[in-house]
C-alpha cells in the first residue's frame, strides 16, 4: 500500500506559470542545473533525508561541498546533534557504545527524556524483557508519563531545564558514598581530581532547590544506578531546551565513566537518534560541521584528507544545519534549497515554521517519492525511489551497517537520489560524479571513513556488521572501548550547578507535559462505534499542581481547558501535579491509532504528534467561568 499510494510521484514536475507540470527527466535536470549555477556558495543549502542510504547522503554532502561550495548540508531529522558531540569529545566516537540486544543482560537502566516505546521501539524490547524477568531495574528522568515509566523503580520528575543539576547531584551522591568505580577512574579517565572538586559544588540542598526533586529521591536514584553492573544509559533529551542538551549529554557521559560503565558488554551509552539512518548520515559527513569519517570541519588536516580524496576544495566554515535552516531562509541568507524526502519536522514545529519560510525561497527543489505539502510549493519536483525499490546501506543506532536490497521493481520514473544528484552535478560541469551503481560509492566512502574500512557489499551480503571494522580480515565491534583506554584515557568534563532555565512565553506561562501510554486501568473508558470503527471515549484528567490551582482559582474536579498555540485539551482538574508550572495530561496510544487510521497521507506515521513540553495556559471554559 505504501509503495502504490495514490500520492506516488511518477514523473518529474516543473512549475510553469505558477503550476507544476509534467516534464521529462532531461528537461527537469537541465532546468535544475541551470538554476543552481546562480546560487553557488552559501545562498544554497541541502537537506538530505534520514531515510536516505549512506550512498545517497554521501553524494548529497559531496555535491554541496564540491559543486555548490558550501557546508550548508544536513539531514532534516538532525534536530539534536548535541546527543553525539560529547561522545566524540569525551570518548572518541559520536555513536552508541554498545549493541541493542546486549541490553537484555544489563542490570540497571537510566532512561532520560525519551518516549522510547514509540520513537525507538526496537531498543525498548530488550529493556522491557530484562525488567519483566526481574533481572534489572529502571530509573527514569522525565516529566511525562510514558509506557516505560510504569516499569520504573525510581521516576524523577525534575523542573524543566534542571536535568544537568539532577545528574550532577546523582554523581555527588555516588562520590559521597564511595560507590564510584575507583579502579576504572584511576586507570581509564583523566582529570579525575579536578572533576571531583567540581562535583563538590552540587550540594544536595541546592540541587533539590534547583530541580524540585527531594534529596531522598536523588539519593535513591544514585544508589540504585551504581548498585550493580552492567548499567546502560539511554537518552533522547526530547523535552530539554537546545541550550542545555549538550551539557546534559556530557553529564551523562560523566555518570557512565564515574560508575565504570564504558567499555563493558551490556553497559554504555545510547543516544536515541530519531531518523532511520541518522547515524550513517553523520558517519558519511552529511552534517554542517563534520566531514566524512567524523572529521571536524575546523581541522585543517581533516579537510585536506577529504579534499585530497575528492581532488576538490572544501570551504572551511561551519554551514547552516537543519535547526537553523528556517531562520537562514527568513534572513535571506539561504535563497535556494534542495530537499530530499519528507520529514515530520517540516510541519511539527521542530524547525520552526519551515513550510512558511520555504515559500519565500527563490528556488526550491524537492526529491521525493510522494507528493506532500512541500512538493506543492516546490519549483521542481524530482521523483525518488522508495526504500523497497533501492539498493544501498543503512547504519543503525548500534553502528550496524546493513545492506538494503530492492524488494520491488521501480514504480514509474522514480530514480535513486544519489543518481539524480550525480546527473545534476555532471550537467553543472563537475567531475567526480560519474558513478553508475552503488558499489563504487560505498568503496569510495570506505576509503575516507576509516571505521568502515573493512566493510564491503560482499561482506554485508551475509550479515550486518558493526563499525569500527578497519580491515577486510577484521571482525566487527559489538561494543566500543574495551581496550581503548589503555592507550588513550576518557575525558571527564567539569560540571557547574546552575539554576534551571527553560524558554517561556508570557502568553502561555505553564508547560504541558503530555504523556502517552498503552492503557490506564484506573481510568474509566468506553469503546464506541464511530464511522464503523471502534473508538475510545473517556474523560481526560488534567493534573495541576496545588500552587497553580490556587493561583488560577481551580478546585478538584473542575472542568478546565489547557490552551496551546493552535490546540486545546479539556478535562477534569486533578490537583496532584508534581511540579509548580507543569500541567500533566496522559492520553492513550489507542487514541493515536484512531487518528492515524483517519489520516489519508501516504505515510501517516509522518504525522504522529511528538510529546515535547508545550507552553500553555490553563483556565475554566468561558461558560463554566461565567457560571461560577
């Protein structure tokens, strides 16, 4: 159904006299190549797809850098790059340290701000298995109720923006009670004494003041996490403001090091990326600040290594990434944009009002398999192949490079994205884009991306392999750093206790922590038939902190409404909120399924509402307020 959806694009389209009209491939490619010549430099940007293969996204970033002379290239799902940067800085590689299915043997889990059962369900499976077997325990840091919180032994709900203080408080307890891994710190980490001294600043009285979490709960979480190995930390930081995500990621790396949970099986750190191939995209350099092989763009040596392989010059300045593309368009810095694939971030607010900004572009090219809100405003639309029709490689969250084989013949005139880009490059007079199939692209990127050096399509035919795999006769690496710290020590990064900061809106002075679970046995509900389908009918409960309720004149059981920009939720007030300033609503996954069934999009999953903390205001409905 997905591949044959009625929204499938079968022919190239060019906007003529304000209307998208069918064109031939040569017409469309010539048109794009001629137009892009006008925008060589930083007035151009490329947003590749996290569903694109490594080959697609390697070619995309090579095109941006060598043909368009800009580092304005990223994948549209890369909205939390801060999850990876500290891992590279402190440990060596910007990636998860361990394998997903090893988690079944872990004895402790710390999950930080992640709706994992929806966003990374495969990762949640071994965790839930270990928890239901009684061989492990779970600590959750999150203001929202999610499917995993019902498994948690300790559930901490800090004041938004205070997560770094909370983790620092846990590390302070671990040091105070001497339950850190003394030997690992002495043998494998640098600057331990300096780091210990910095942690003394996390006085638990002050940590409680900043976070709103009682000292007893902070101590319980720290003791539980440090009590047994191996322990794994999994984090998406979905509810954290951008300004503190990198600092929080560093704090979590510190916690893993202090407890000796790096370089061991079933332990480690798992940054929970959102896209199907976010890890591979970073590996092959589809990022505004990193080149293939995780080379920092500011490194002269790194730039020269890649430039030499390409026989081309690479601009030395950081480009515009996904998070900043909307403002760059609005400011007039980016005038031409090439987008590959659709992404929920175009409409869910993660990139601001991206669609509105895109309307002001001088030139918009979209490569996609299906029509969308973005193709409707494009100047040129180039049909792509779906995952079921393409060949190439993906690299998943656990660094496993897997070979994708076509399961179906190509529908219509859809083309592989790498091939489309190469044909545009050739029409612009560029060399180095004369590939005829995927294999030589993979061979080229393996020559540049050292951790892929021993991989080949031949090896991957048998099974997926986890990098680093440096040579053809080398086995892959299920978990990182087993021997690394014998020659190069891990870095502890000093932390400072600071008050919580969270961007607020004076019009919407509270934050909605919207959770979602499979079922709530303590809440009454009915199943009603609507349009020949079963639907859930129940009264929503809205949890409000008693302090906020007093300020707002709300009593237990009052019917209230929670109003955000563009949406409203109504329900009965329950004055058991855990933090002043936070309003909690938990809905059912079944309600989401009903919404998806009613969605006519080619890919309804693109329209699943994520669960960020949302600025809101709370009041009684006008009719009830008047009655009171």
